[in-house]
C-alpha cells in the first residue's frame, strides 16, 4: 500500500470489546467511546492530506477509504437514529420541523449520494445537543448509510470523488455542530439519490449571532408616532377612506400610531426586549439569515484556507442550500401563513389595482427584495402622471393635424411638387402628395407640445428620483435600518480558490506560507480580456445594425422594381417595419448572449466579494445591453439621412448601395415606429412571455423527470413530499439583476427618446402593472425562498438611474433640434415668412436639381412614369439651385438653421438641468416627520438607559444601606456571644463580603 494512502479497515465484529448492535437499527454498529481518539487522529491525517498537496496535484485527491460506512459511529446521548414511528411526518408538519415536532427547520443543505441497493428505505436522522455538539468535532459526524456487514467489497468501494465529498460534508457538519447548530439528516425521500440536512438554530445561537450582526430588534418600550393635526389630518383621513378599497388586507399594511423602540440586540441587555414569546421573537427570515452567516464563515477543513458553504456549493460537495418557504400557498386545508397571504394579496392578477404589501414582502423575503418591489411600485405610480400628460400631448397632435399648414401643403396635389428618385435606375420620380399619410402621422408626434413634454419628462425624472429617496428613508425608518452600515462581506468561493491556488504554487516553489491576495498583475489577463471582449461585443452590435441598414437599402431597391403603384407607395413602410422586426429579434437574442458574456467576463476577474461581483456584473451587462437596445434607435434619430449627399453626387456603401434618406416629413415618424416596436416587443416577448414561459417549461421538464423516477421506485412514489423536497424542485434564486435591468432599459425608453413617442410612459405603465404581479408570482410560487439580505438602498442602480436621467436631457435636446422639424419651422417663421405664417415652409426646405446633371447610369429607367417630362426635381436639403453661380453648394439657410439648432441644444440642456437640480435642491431627501421621529428615537433610547442606570444606582444604595444597618446591629452585640449569635455575626461579615 502506498505510504500516502489511508486505508480505514472495517472493524471486525469479533473485536474483544464486542459490537454494540441493535436490531432496530438494521445492523448499524456503534463503537465504544475510547475509540474516538483514534478515529479523530485518522481524520486529522486526512485533513493534513488535503492541505499539503502541491499546486499541480490540487485537482484530484485520491484517498483510499474502504468501508467508511462500516466503521460505525460513536453513540452519544445527542445521537439518535430512526425512531421508526408509524407516522414520522405527524409532528414535523411535513418537513417544516425536526422529527420531534419542536425544533423548526431554519435552513436546508442538499447533496447527491450514490444510493446502495442494500438499504434504500432507511431514514437517517440525527439530533444534536448543544452540550455534546461543542465538545467533539469528528466524533459527531452525521450517520451515513448503515449497511449489512456481508456486503461484497465491490459494493463498499465508492468512487473516490464521492468519498472526498462525503468526508468534507461530515467534517463541515461537525464544524456546524461546534458552532452550536443542530442538524438532522434525511435520505429517505421521494427524490432518488438526494439527501437533505436540516439545520436548526437554537435560542442561544440566535442571540449570539444577532449580537454579532448588530440586528436591531424591537424593545419593550413603545412610543407614539407623530400624527398630523388640523387640516392636514382631515385631508389624510379623506385620502385614507378613498384608498381603503385598494389597500391589501394584511396586518402589516395597516397604518400604525405607535411603534416599538428598536435597539441592536445584546445578550447583556435581554431585559430590554420583549421575550415573552421566544419562538416568534426571531422570525423565519432573521433565523435563516443568521444560519446563512454561520454557514458562510464555517470552514470545511483544518487547513489555513477556508472553504465555506459557497466553496462547497461551487465544488459540488453540496448541490443546493436554501431556507424553506413557510408552507403551501394553495389547496384545501392549508394553514394560513405569510406565503399564502402574499399569494392572495400580492401575487395575484386579480389584485393588480391594489397597493403592494411591502412590509409583508420585506418580512418574508428581506430588505433587499422589499426595496426592489418598493422601487418598482414608486416607479409605476410616477408613470401615471407621465402617462396622462403623454396622452394629452398625443391627443393635441390628433386635434391639430388638420390645422397643420406644412402637412396640408404636402398633401395638396395642386402644388405639383415632383421629388427626385429614392434609388438609382429602378426608382422613378414621385409626387410629394403620395407621402401625405406619413406627413399627417408625423404631426401627431412632431408638434410644439412635444417640446413641452420633453421638458416635463426631464423634471419628472428628477422628481421621481427625489420621491424615491424620500420613500427609501421612510422604509429605512419603518424597517429599523437607520444607522445600518454594511460590513465587509465574506470572500467569494472563486476568489478563495484562486488565492489557494496561488498560495499552493508559491508554497511548493518557495516554501513560504505568507497570506496571499490577488493583485492587479494576477488580474491583468482578465482585465485585458474584458476590454477586448467588450469592444468586440460593441463592434458586433454596430456590425449587425450596419447589416440591417444594407438590408433596408437593398430591399427598398428590390421592391421598387414592382410595377404596381400601390406596391411602390408602400415600399418605405414595408422596409421600415421588417427592418425593425429584424432589429427586435436580434436585440432579444443578443440580450441573452450579452448577459452570459457579461457574467463570464466578471467571473474571470475573480472579484473578492459578492457585492463587488454584482456591481461589476451590472456595469458590464448594462453597458452591453444599453448599446444593444439603443443602437438602432440612435441610428434612425441622428444618422439616417444625414450623410446621403445630393442628387448627382450621392454617397454609396461598397460603391453600389446608396445611403437611405428620411421621408419628406423627417425621420421622427420612423423613429417613433422603431422605438414603439422595440419597446413593446421587448416588454411583451422578453419581459413577460419569457418570464412566464421559461419557468413553466422548466417546471414541466422537472415534472416529467420525476414522474419517470417515480415509476422506477413505487415505494418512494407512495410517500408524501416534505417541504424541503418541494422547495428543492423550485428554481433557485438568481438575484435581482435581471429584474432591475429590464426596468432600467424601460426607463431609458421612457425618458431618452420621449420627444418622439409621447405614449411610451403609458405603455410602460401597462407593462409594469402586469410586471409587478408577474414578478410577485414568480417569487412566491416559482422560486426557492432566497436568503434575506439587509440593504438600506438599491445600490448602484440609483446611480445608473441618475445617469440615464441626465443623458435623457441631452438626447431629447438633440432629438428636438436635429431630428424633428421644430427648429427649421421656428427659423422660417421668424426669419423667412412673409406673412408670419407657415405657408411656404415646405417649399423653403426643398432644394432644386436639374435632371440633366445625373451621373451616368443613375437616372431613372422610366422618366415618363408621371406622364410628363421632368426637368427639375426637388429634394430635402438647404442647397443652392442649379441656376446659381455656386450650384448645389450648401446655402446660408443651412447655416442659419444649424446655428439655431445648436443654440437650442445649449439653452434647452442648461435650462432643464438647472430646473432638475432646483427640484433636487428644493425637495429634502429626508422627510421632516421622519427626521423628527429618528431624533425622538435617539432621545427615548437615552432615557431608557438613564433610567436603567438610575435603577442600578438605587439598588446599590439600598444594598449599602442594608449593609450598614446590618453592620451596626453586629457592632451593638455583647462581646460575649453565644454560639448562635456568633453564627449571626459571621453571617453579617459574609453578607458584607458578598455585597
């Protein structure tokens, strides 16, 4: 046998000390306690084996462990195997409690194991006492599979990877017991080959960890919340009565007039807290958070490099770790619980008109998820006034379309304006009146009201941000998060593994064991890969948009070959619609691809903490998805029709494709079509259908797989599923990044190009009403319960929102000045109009071209299609006429309009920015009443401690007075003391000493 191998032989039943067997335990043998030290030393040697491998051998740990299962387990009072009761689920409420029905399951660890054919239905359970759990580490391993002793060697030999994982699990679980947690194993489940470890945190552990985490808990002290008085009180009362039908019917949502004073939990000051009901003092969310903190910091081995639960999950030692849901949410005879209440009052489409029970959401899922849904609710509420104003602007455009002189001139056939061909050869001359419908539709979105709406939306964005900050402070006060500061998080599993690899490499080469960390040199290849990868992805997006441009140009030329006039008139609409649909499909596909690439790029950076990982992932994903979603829209808004050249001197792509032009009414209508289809398509397909369809499909696949397994094992099929089995079949929680991301992209659609699509807030509002309930249903019914995370704000997303809001002001300024005809109309009205009206504006914006100046091979093939000979055609641009000395040169009108456009951008941007900053300044971040309440809490807390100190002083003075009186009584005694008096005297002195 190799000297590095460890061969644990099965202890023979003929040993002199004899086996301790019991037929009730299916032949599982228990060894006497004096063998524990030997086994412990053996386990320590295995530990040393794990911690001293060189770098090149770190991937595989070959340990020859023979018949580990048959070694036996040390029998303690805290170790209990199967009780073999007739109804094992009678007391545990189907997995919510331990088998004793008293200890609640706070967390679940799941692992895969190879189920032996010898014993398939033996339930493994172990109950751990506090006293014995702290004493011994290796001896208190959770029992493995008890098998018969005559099993062949081939059955006992397990794959060394499985042995490795099992050894790590046993050691890790022993460490958890040392930390005070109580564990119970269950491998007798309906899911074949999957074992569960149930974890319970006893009261003393909860108190200890609550003190470490500085959790604010409610004290006995209750104080009155300041209420409004006078007219404001009456207004609030009326509003409360009006909104009562739309309030959720949950206790947590009712307005409170009193509040318990909160204070960071301390074991020395337990008398301050209301501990009348210890079972409910720490709710399930808090209990699972405490257990998760212990799981993260508990190490797997005695090596100097920790391997917490994150590392064990990453290495496959455990397959999942999650807290349990409170119970079922549907069905008959289901006890009312928070999950069922959330399903009825929150995660139902039938209550879409009601407010969200945010306090109950926070109680069940934690502050971080509660803040997300609170933010989403505030955002949706703020969309209501924006939608109303947007609809009014749209209706104004509808009402004034017949009074719009430019569109009337374009539709008037008497003007007989002949336009130059839209493409070479195949396209012929056309009448401007043929684009009458496009011109009238453009007015719906390109009218003076859209300028006002752009200013309004910029101020709306600033008001929304301030309103959210105030709402956030109210929630912080209600949820006792004031003064909460995030502490340094535990390192991620991947970071620890990378540091371990670096340390082992250096230790193997230099024999040094200094504490290592990753430097920029270690991360430089990852940073370089990130830079190149992001640039490549952005270039890929541009290339795809360019490909769609080629498609538009070539398709327009091909459709122009159609001989029917109706076909030719619909070329522009057909090309625009199909190109936008292609863009939508590409955007949806690339969104998923970019999400995966952003995660991979972040993973190779190996950030140290989960917070750092999340922030880097968000930045990369937002950058890629922002470019992906808005590049086609930016092209239509700012580039299309800008670099086409002029008749006789067009700009060509690859010397064959002529750059496409805007319609006579401008590109704003096309921008509106592009924006609306992409926005609505993303919301309908990506945000709703994907979120509904993909989880349903995954659930169906899991159901089919389980059904096949059940058919193979009829005995397991008859058993009722435990709560942890049901939750294991749910989807794991993947974080809030996808939820925030889709809303931030939508916020960009609502604010960035709102000048071209005033109905964007309305469609966003309708989507969000569904989105809130869809997300709620997903969290309550489709996902495993996430670990509650404390947070006082929405993090980096707030900065992204502010950045998008500032960018929106600049983009809307350019859209109004360069994409719409608002500035050219103002210039014409005040500089060139003869009668102060818009009559003649269309003719002013068109330049003339002599058809004899066409380049060879570019003139129309059918010049007589209109029925007459065309000598002069018109095109939209500010250029000198062919009869001018500087024919086709840019005219002075162009420079006048350009100067006005740039001036408008500067004035609009600075004015709106100033107004936004003024709104930001005039609205305080912290509401006045909340500021007063926070101050009141501090004063009350000081009073509580002052009274406590005064009580201690009074007690000490009372003891001193009693001591002095006792001393005087003792001194007044006669020198000749009886035996009893002598005893009394000695008691005086002893009392004095005790005091």
